[in-house]
């Protein structure tokens, strides 16, 4: 064999070996790995962060590792009020935070947080997701909404004084966000806007006299260490709804089989995340009682006064949304229908 022929033969062998390595396994071409970032405002120890991480791992599992999701908890990638726009602008590919943290950004979906009598987190989560998908308002069409979840009924937590009647609230500074801030103002207290992550220190230092939120904050955010009293508000039953959204370009770039996996897992996580809220409420109740804190419940007569006091908030929401051509009246009617 001549030297040239030998070189040609060696080249052919090399090409054949390369071709073997490039052959698809079992007739299926190796898929390119898709790496995504997920910004969650909850701290890593919080039940809702854990539920979000479990969702991400389930996506990875069902995609056979083709999708890899890196979770950034505790607002380390984008702070709570910036999470949604961070997803829109591609700072993160997926994000979880509260609609209420960006006041005015979600005018129709503010209706989800109204004090309409949500009994628990599972019900609130189911309704919040259904309303968001059913009405699909323009305010969320710049992302892919995967699902929405929402906590159990809000409770008033105070540091020095137990709140048993409306007059007890007068002049108190209460941490609140979004529509809960309007509730607090209407009830005669002074709303102080801040995300949950700042509330512990504010209570500890006396910057605020109390906070309004579900029972879960007492353990999930350790606020049971810095409050003494909680007041349950039967009949008011407001919630705070939270989105899980994906960058629209990243969503559209996914092949259909992966889009189906995201949709399927997200549909299942409505129940998972809702149950996580109810479990966290139970844990928060146990935590605060163990600390020696007191839980009170408004009397039926007092509760009726509070409900009458906040009714103008519902009326104002309907007036504002319908004046902008948004179906706020239909949202309220649909929520009430689903609550029945």
C-alpha cells in the first residue's frame, strides 16, 4: 500500500469511528439539554419554596433530564417585587412571587385577593389559577402562566395589643401589601407596605405594630417569635395570590412534548401547592401556640361589622376595573360562584 493510500485509509477509519459516536442511540438523536433559571422569593426553608423546587425536579424527571432548572430562592436572583418583570425581561426564565407586590401592575387580578371568604389555601389556589386562565387578562399575556397559588385566609398578627374589635386597630401600623393594605386602611389602621422578607425585622424593631397574613407566616417566616397575638377574621377570608410564570420566548422555544410536560406538572401542582399552604397554616398555628402566643377569633357580631367596613373595597374594585373596560364584576361573580 502506498503512503498516500495508507493516509486515505486512516482518514476513512477515523471518519467511521466519529460517525459511530454521532449515531443516535436507539434510533433517537440525543436532545440538546435545556437549562432554565427559576427565581423564587421565598427562603429555601419555606414550604412554598420546597414545593416550587419539587415542581422543578418533577419537570426534570419527566423530561429524562433534558430540562435542567436551577432554583434561586430567597430573592437572590430578583427581589420579590421585580420577579415578574425579571421573567419578562429574561433575567430569569421562570419566576414565583406575589401579584400584590407590584401595585397597579395587575389591575384585574387584584380581585383574587379581595376578602371574599376563602376557607383554605387549597380552595384559594384552585380558584386563583382558574380565574387567571379563564379570563387571561392582558396584564399577564407577556409571560406563560404555568399556575397560580394562594394562601389560606389572612389573619391579623400583633405585637403588643390583642385586637378584638375595630377600635383596637385605630392608629396601629400594620404591614400589608396590595389589597390587604386597602383592607387595613379601611379598617382604621395605617398600612405599611413591605414584602414578607422584611417583616420580621420591622416587627422586632417596632417599625410596625403588626402584620396581616396567613397563619403560615408565624413559622414559615418565624414571625411567631416577634408577635404575641393573632386574630382570626371569619368572613373576611382574603388571600394573596402568587404567580408561577415563564418567559414567553423560552416557552415558545420548547418543543411540544416538553410544553406538555410543563403543563401537566403545573396542573398537578395546583393541588400540591394548595395543600402545602394548608399544611403550613397548621404548622404556623402549632408554632405560635408553642411559643405561648394567643389566638383570638372575632365574635360573629364583630365580624359582621368588619365585613360591612370592607364592602366599599369590593365596590371600588368593580368600579375601577369596569371603567377601564375590564370585567371586574364578572371576576367577583365567578369567584363567588366557585366558592359556593
